């Protein structure tokens, strides 16, 4: 039997409503949304709109400011490159995923922008100070995760948003590990929110969202067909179509609505509490061992636990656990900056439960880790 | 009952307008315009109601729209 604890990478299993939406969409909604005028196109277009409206309501946004992307990386690239298209300086946090770090680095290499990295502290006040200290006259944006994907540490995103408002610069928030377990709203001071659809929102892979408050113009990454105003060779500036060239992933988008409906039906608070309790059980279960848990006492965390067994290779531990039926991700989790900060350049093993996991599964995982640890030195 | 046809700047705004208008008691549908405009393909709203009543609702929600035709024919 396989027990899945890699929900920070993508949630599994998916709710039955999501699965049913995929089948329904493929079987019945065959038109190309926003293109043509026949019945199947109209039905598909309206279904896409309903999904867009659901996402808008969920994050407190205007429906036309919800842009569907293929994943969170796509959303972050669109936001970062779109905001920085005219150059300037950008600040990223010291625990950013490569989905932000790499586009910033690539732009800097091409001399299209400069960037600084703000260290994330155990103290929220210090973290905000670190961001503030790096602001220059040409700083245009700050990018930060709301919660890191390695340790799950929650950043003071509302305070960072407030800082950006005070300075008149754009705040791009990466909600990959937060959306679905924290009640994130655009009114939290976020100018652009990027999130996958397939993690805490329980949609299928191939879905993501960029949500803007409309304050800052985002130059599109791609130009192309939007279904209207075709005689203008200049890309439309009307959102969301301006940032959605080409045929949409209608099946994924329609199923994403079911994912968000599922989260609403369970409630974000209950999902967070359930997963947080599983994390607590996991940590408590290993408390009589020398397992290294990458958490500090002053920070808050989303339901993710990074850990290591002393003198072992995280990948080997994950392979052992895989052989026992447990799916956990080991390695750098695409976040080298975070591992440099943690001093874990060999990586960590990440425990990330979802609403579908239970206490019995966690107990079995703890037993398996202890069994592995007993065969190691210093455990 | 008079019918108002409104050209919209995007299909998303057309559906947004439809939802709002229906919540105000208007009967409304989103269609593709029967003729290509100078800009290309366009989506339209067909609404049962006077143009002044329809545009008053759209204006109050800051929804951008294009041309208005009372008789449902597109220019």
C-alpha cells in the first residue's frame, strides 16, 4: 500500500469532485473557450468563467484580474518578467524557490535588471528590516514566498505588503505552499499573487493562477490569439485575455473550480488544523530520537516538516521509505537559497500531509523512520 | 420588451456583466457578434431592457463595454 506524504509538491489523491469535473469536461465541454459562437464554445466559456469567478471570490479579487497559467512557475515568470520589463531593481527573499530565483537571475545575467536577496530571520521584524535595508531608488518590486517550501516557515507577508505599499513598489507573493491552508486575500497588501492550482487548491497538474489587483501593468510573456480584436496586431491590454494567449487548459481550469469548492467545503481552518495536527504527531513521534527537525520556536509554519537523520543521505532515507510504501520527497526541493540558509546543502526529507492523510499513517511512517534510524550511527 | 445589444471588450467581462445584470433581474445572454467589427471578432451581450437601464448597471460596476444597439443589430 502506498501512503503519500509529498503534498507540498502536488496533492494526491484529488477530491472526487475534481476527478468528476475532468471526466465531465472532456466528455461534454469540447468547445474552445472564448473562440467561436457555437453552443459548445459558449458552454465551455461560461464554465471557465465560473472557475475564474470562484478563484476571484476565494482570494478577494475582481474576476477579470484572475489569470489562468499552467503552474505557479508560469505565474511567477509572468509577474516578474512582466513587472521588470523596463528594468530596475528587484528584491527576493533568501528562501525563494527557483521559480522566482531563476527568472530574476536570468534577467540580471542579461543586464535587464539588478537584484538583491533579503535574508529571512527567525524574527518577523528583522525579516522586514532586511527587506527595507535593500530598497534602492530604482527598486520596483519585492518577491517573496508567503511560506517557504522547504521548512514551511511563514513569512511576515502582510508586513512586507505594507512595506511595498509605503514605498510604492509592487509586491509579488508566491502562495505555492500557503494557498488552501491559509486564508490569503489580495487585501493582505498583495499586488500580484501567484499560486499553483494543483497543490493546496486540489486541482489537477497543469493549473496555476496569477491574480493581480490591477495596480501595476504586467507586460505579457507571450502574445497571440485571444479570441477577439484580431485585426489589431498589438496584443490586447484587456485582462485577463492580455496574459492568456492561446487555447486555455479548459479541462484543468474547470476541475480547479471543483478543487477550490472542495477547500471551501472543508474550510481552510479545518484543513490547516488537521494537517498541523499530523505534523505535530510526526514531530512528537520522533522526539525521542536524534532526528533533526528544521523548525525554530519563534516562527510559524504551514503543515510541512523538513527533517534529516544524522549522518545519513536524505535521498537514501527517502528511497528506503519508498521501499516501505511511503512517498516523501528528499533533496533540495528546487530551493537552493533556502538550503544555503539552513546549511543543508545535501538536502532534507520533507513530510507534507494533506487533508486525506490520517494519524495512523503518520504513526506507521514514524515507526519506519525509527527502524531505519536504529541501523544508523548516532541515532 | 425592448432589447439592448452591447458589444464587450472581452468574453470575461461579458460573462461578468451577464452575472450582474441577471442578479438585477435582466434576462441576458452572451453571444459572438454576428458581424466582424473593425477590430475583429467581438462578444456581445443581448439584454432584455432599455439601453439606459443596462448601461446604468454596467457603469455602476465600472464594467467597460463597447457600442450599444437598441435593435439588436450589430453595426
